[in-house]
């Protein structure tokens, strides 16, 4: 499967990172948000942190993790270029 081009917004779904559909190399911004929603298969935190680990191999560093979904559980990892 061909990796998708980088999104022109500042977030990407963790499942997209794990599936190899996100190529962080052409991503033009210094910060990136990786989102895992309640419907994500497996543990949301495990899925999110696995995606963060994959992005670390491409020069991204974890800054923080927060529940950004309000009343709906949604975890977001905030990363910056290392």
C-alpha cells in the first residue's frame, strides 16, 4: 500500500499511522497531533503510543498526551520534530 501524502492539517489518526498510510517525511509543520478515538481497536493508549513510537523513528518527539474529546473519550498525542 502506498503511503498517503501528509495531511495539510495538524492531525492524523493513529490507525492511519499504524497502517502505513501516513508518510511523515513530507509533513510541512513542526508539530503534529496523533488522535486515537474510542472506536479504535485495541487499547486506545496502546494504539496511540505504538503510533508515537513509529513516528519517533522518523524524528518526532512526544510532548504530551491529553483527552481532547470532552465527553467522548479521545486521546491525542502532541509531537514535535526532534
